[in-house]
């Protein structure tokens, strides 16, 4: 009996010692510095921030910041590719439509038109940045009293902000696994609350991400997967008059993003920092490149700029965009732009999206884009110009002259 009691005591002592030893062991933390250093043994590649074991790191571009720690994601495909789900929002390149509401034919291009496809078609084709220019309405038919126009609503009125956002809301509801961005040029310095009225009345406000602060470092944005999982798949920026204390989801553009010069009329494109919040460090921000070419002419002593449609397939070609993006990356911390803003994105039959896929290191699948089968379009994504484009640009100048002359005459008569 005594020996049995001793044996039982020994067993209990060993069990207790084992338990204490296991408890004393540190619990591995996958987000610890040591763990991240171990994971970083494989180098980041291109724009993906992922360890690519199938091929050596790309020498074309190294990156300045890593992807977020792995999270338990519900979204399996994000913006068309599973590999993007764990990427930071700031670490994906998105193709944008410059003045996305200003829709007309390429042959009828003018100072008031920059796209050929409707906003719904733009989104279906792969546009993920919608840029708009907002003006105070002269007739106040909408709740927000905001119309979308390029420079002058008398020259070309793209409709109310409510009408535009309603179309966007319908698309967002039908595409819950895609994150899009809206960039508002607030031409008349209207208060953020006026824009909020349109977002609320259309229901789009419920889909917009509010980070809790006016600005985020490019290292601090959530992943696409987390945005999709939360149902907040729209990010909204405005170039001035943001007020996050009143409208927390309309963010100040230049505190989060810098831009290169716009309205460029010659190539190669200039990628110097042109617009940025003076208190911000460009190395901590996302950036947008204005990759569209204008033509300029003199009208009654005033320089007028219109889209250069004669060179549009060259401008929108894969080679042109990658040349611009690689130049920008070489100048700015070896990182690609988050946004690439384009005119008539459909010209080139998908070349703009092919370039984005390259920057994002995802597979590009060619498809029919917008008006690819219409007369005057080109399926040549290598970027050769055409005589039909030159004729189109001449017509654009004529249209602009007629429109502006009529506007000047009308103003004189008033």
C-alpha cells in the first residue's frame, strides 16, 4: 500500500511539472517581430507584397512596405483576383476614368467630354476609380444642389450628383466583392454636408468606408478583403472642404494622396509631385498619376485644353502606361501609383487594364472592352496612332470652338 501511494505521488508530481513547463513556454505570435522577420526571408515582389516561391524576386521593382498580417478572410475573390484579398487598399493599382460622368462619342470629344462609356459600363469593364467634377447647380433641382460638369455647366452638364450616385449604388450592390473609389473635384468649394446629402439619399453612404481619421499612412489602410467583409466597399475622397467631424466618410484627398501635374500636352509624362497637402510627407501617401494627354489651342486669347484623341490609343497603350508608371516608381520610392487616371479608357481595347494587372502581378484576361467593335475604335494595344484619330481630334477642336463661341455669345447677350 505504501509503495502504491509513493508511485501515485510521483505520477502526480511529473504531471504537475509537465503542466507548469508547458505553461511557461511562450505562446507563438504570428504578428511578432520575430515571426515577421522569419516570413520576410522571402523577398517582396513587384506590387504584390507576397512571397513568391515559384520565381525569384522581380528586379524591376522592390517595395517599401509589406502586406498586412494574414487575417481570417471570408472574401475569397477581391477585385477579380484571390491574391488581392490580403493586399492593403493602398497597395493595389486602380485604373480611373477622368471626368467619368462626361460621356459622349470619341468623334464628338470636346472640353466637356472625356469618356465614351456610361458609368455602369465603365465599372463593368474594370474601372475602379471614378473621378467627378462638382459644381453648385443653377436650378437646384436635386437635394444636394450639385451638378457634375467640367469647368462650365453651361457648356456641358453631366446631370445631378444624385442621378450619378444612384447608378453607382446599383452597381455596388450587384458587385459586393469589388472595392471602388470616388474622387470628387469640388470646383465651387461646397461644404462636405452638401455631398453627404446625395450619398445619404441614394443609400450609397451605407457602403462608404470611414477610417475614423482624416488621413491614413499608406501603410495603415485596411486590406481589400477586410473592406469587402465589412460591406464598406467604397472609398470617397474630395479635393477640398472635407470635414470628417461632420461627414467622416468623405476624406481629404491631398492628405492621403499626392498627384503629378495634370493637363499635360506632351510626352514623356512629367511625374514630379504637383499637388499635395503641405503638411504631408509624400513617402507616406498613395499617389495618383494623371495619364491623359491634352491638346491646346487659343480661342480669343484664352488657352483651351481638350482631350488629344489623335494620340489616344498611344496614350492608353500598355507600353505608354508602363513607361509612365516605371518612371514614377523610379522617382518615388520604387512604388507604383495607386491610381492611374485616363481619358477614353476603352481606347486600346483593354490595354489600360493589362497594365494594371502587370503592376498588381495578377493574371490579365483579355475581354471586349466598351466600344471595341465601334467605328473609330482601335483594338491595337501596342499604341500606334491612326489617321481616323487625327480627324477625330480636328472635329473635337471644331466642336469646342463652336461650343465656347456660343457660350461667349450667350454670356454677352445676358
